[in-house]
């Protein structure tokens, strides 16, 4: 369940963490989905406290790519 302090979708049950890349060199690498893998590794640490050495990027298997848009409270939402 998302934290009550999250700006979008507070207290909503959702995925544990995501692999949304940031605009940083290590997460913009398109070859072999490396940027997304690096982002997923970062988010596992941020959201769950799992260190990078426990989740090597070469063991990630990208499954899909999707685009979605969802309103939250009339002011905030997601379009990713």
C-alpha cells in the first residue's frame, strides 16, 4: 500500500516498485534495456532497501513496455 504522504494515489494498493528511468546517464542507455534495468535496481534500493549487489542488472528480464495515464485527485496524476 502506498504511503499516505505520497502526492499521487496515497494509500492505494499498487505495485511494489517500478523501473521508471530518471534523466541521468546510467538510466538513458537503450542498448539491451540497460537504462531501465539500472532504474529498476535503483528503485529496489529506494523502495525496499535491497542493495544493488543482491539484484544484478544482468539478471533482470524486461517483459514489456507500456504507456498509461491515470488521474489521481484532480490536480495530480500519472502519464507515463
